[in-house]
C-alpha cells in the first residue's frame, strides 16, 4: 500500500516527494530496478508514480487522478509563442 501523503504530495511536487520518500524509506514495493527508479525520478517522476500506483493498487481513483495531472502538465506546458510579425 502506498502512503497517502506520498500520493497527495506527488500530485504537486512529484520529484521532491519521491526524493523524500527514498530518504525516509517510504518507497512502495515495485519491480522497477534501482537504475530505473533513479532515471525515472530525475526524468519522468509522474510516470514513475503511475508505475508505483499501478503495481500496488491497480487502476483506481489515485491512478486516474495522477494520469489526469500527467496529461495536464505534459500537454499544457508549452514554450512556444505566437508571432505577430506577419500582421
């Protein structure tokens, strides 16, 4: 079972909450090798949280909430600007 504080904190601060969980020993059971844990924590922490939730709880409410946040943050953030030079 995943600690509820980790689930809530990882919605808003996934990388920081995973690092705190590693230090405090609250990482849930998973089959991801350590190098995969480290790489995903650095590069894609929301994907790692989805893996943890799926392996421990299956597709439930927390999985769906984290998936929605993943889609919002990956789809909503863009650095592209609209140029009005041709007007």
